[in-house]
């Protein structure tokens, strides 16, 4: 993993994405901090750093495509295919529900049955939305070769996703990298 890109990503996430204060997470749990990763990933330095690291992970896993749940995966897939290391990759995203018009696809992008895919997610707590997306990817015939999240909140989600995909699901950074003095740290 490129240490320069990782350090840039950590700095961008600390400065722009870490929000202190009580919030309700998508899992329904409450927390005393929130990582709004898109606030860092949709800035040039964060976008490039994440793209470099994700493209590197995709290449290492033998992936042809990068994608995952709608919203979270879109900037990540775009970042990975935009950097020189990702010039042989394509991006995709998985809808929450089928559109009632057009092609009515659950998985959008230039992928199909047998495409080797790296699952990506921005922030993982329980992993529920990513696991749902994995099911839809498999229904469309994609072969999942691994996965990456930008931030692991260290709440068991990466392990749950890894179990669901039967492959490693790794974090580029953890909450310990961003907020080492957090109140819930064991």
C-alpha cells in the first residue's frame, strides 16, 4: 500500500470527514462521532489518494471492476478508474431497488456475468448495506475477488463482510488512525 497516498488519505479524512458529536448511524446505533468520508473523498487530494489505494488493491486481487452500494461506491469506483493504476478497471454500482424504467438493472455499469469485482465501501460499521449489495452482485453473476473500505469503524463490519464474500475485506484506514483518543476505544 502506498504510504504517501495512505498518509494523504488519513490527513484528508481527519480534516474534512471526522465529525465529533452524537449521531445515529445507518445501523440505528448511536455514536459520539461520525465519519462522513465523502466530505474528504470528494476533494481532489482525498479522491486521488483513495483512487490510488483502491486501484492498487483491485490489481492485487485480480479485479477487472470496482464497485459496491450506491452512493458510497460511486466516488470510490470513479477515483479508482481515474488514476493511472486503474486504467484497466471499470466501475459499477449496485442499486437499492430496481428502477421501473430503462434497463431495470440492479447493477449499473459495464459489468456482467463472470466479471471479477472488488467490492468497495466508504465507511463500515456493521457491514449490512455492503452485504446486501454483495447478494445483488452475485445474482448478476459477478465474481467477487475481494473488498476494501476506506474507513473501518472497528465494530465488526469488515469481518462480517469478509465472511459474506468469502474473501478478505480490508480497510485502507481504521477509526484508530483518525480518532485514536475516541471515548469508546477499548
